[in-house]
C-alpha cells in the first residue's frame, strides 16, 4: 500500500528508526533502499508469473496510484520500462 519506511515500521509495531537500524544491520542497506528492492522484486515476480495481469493491475496491487507513477518508479529503479521488462518473457 505504501513505499514509506513509516508504513513498514508500523506493520511491525516498530519505530521507523529501529526498523531502519534492524534493516541496515541485517542487509547492509538503508530501509528505504530495501523497500525499493522489495517493491521492484515483487513487480518483477508479477511480470514473470502473472502474464494475465496488466501493468495497471500490477501497479494497483503494489500500491501505486496509477500506471504512470509505477512506470516512472520501475524505470528509475530497474533500469527499463515495465513494458520492456515484460517483453522479456
């Protein structure tokens, strides 16, 4: 639903600072970077295993308000557009 550290910290009943500390100690990266990687991994998985879903449906499932916002986010973090990534399958 959200891509903010606060959202994930709240899900786990942790403070954002403590959540960030745990993520950094566990993964070696900032919590915000971990969230980006998680969202992109989920998107890639949906592209690979759910070819029946449109890009808009995937964007909605991942908590983006619209396909354009998701496409910009995906391209900035995955290095290619969702359409180009999907064409690999």
